[in-house]
C-alpha cells in the first residue's frame, strides 16, 4: 500500500512530518532547517540560472549568450524570493558583493508564481536550474549563472532516523535515484 502526496508546504513542515513519522519519505531542496532524527540523502546538485520573461530587457541584450554574470543584472527588473527564504538572502549577498542594484518588482515563495510574475513584470530572477527534473516553460529565457564561487542547491531525500522506512518508500527512492542518474548521464 503506497500513499503518494504532493505538497507545497515549507521545508520546516516536511522535516517535522518526517521526524514524527507522518511521512516515510520526503523530497525537498536544501538548505534544510535543523533536522535531528532525520536522515538526509543528497540526490542531485542543481546550479543556479537566470530566468527571464520573454519581454525582459535581458532578452534583447543577451539572447544569444549561454550564461550571464550577476553584473549583467544591474538595473534589471527582478523578482526575488521571500525575505525569509534562503534563496532571497543569497541573491542579496550576490548583488551586494558585486555592487549591483536591481529593480525589485515582486517577491515569491515558490515556482508556482515565479513564471507568471516574470512574464507580467518583464523581469528576471535567479533560481535553481530545474531542467534535470522538468523543463522550464518554453517562452522563458534561461542562462547559466556565472559566479566566481558557484553555488548549488541539492535535491535531498528525507527519512526518519528512527525507522528504516517502509518497503514502498525504499522502492520509490530507488526508482528516483535511478531516474535522476539516467537524466544526469543524458546531459553529461
């Protein structure tokens, strides 16, 4: 018996549900909050990219480039992550380190809103490169983010340390590992 559940809750809630054995297995992104009693397995490292709506000023200037530096975002309309989100804090540090100012037009909590806001505000954003997991919408432009010290996000599996997890959870995790490994081979 397998119960699959897709939620858009926060990392704190997922960790708590694994700690209290409400979930046998959870898949999330780093960074994680303190997670005593939870085993974490790294499944995939994702670099960061610059995304922009089709009518962003970046498109006319950099359409044929494969990567952008933080400096290329100077004075651009920018959609950032919520202030309490680690990605938002990382972007603030990136801009500060390069003396870059952007025109913040919105803040988002998830990818569910990001794409629409990029289009609506003719803006750009820095986000994890999810293309190994699924493609971005075709009308958005994507460039690799060039950084002196490249950062990445990990996709991680979370399981309770108190139990080895159900057999079904182990089968799902094995299938996920296999699928991610085959996608990595295709892109290498």
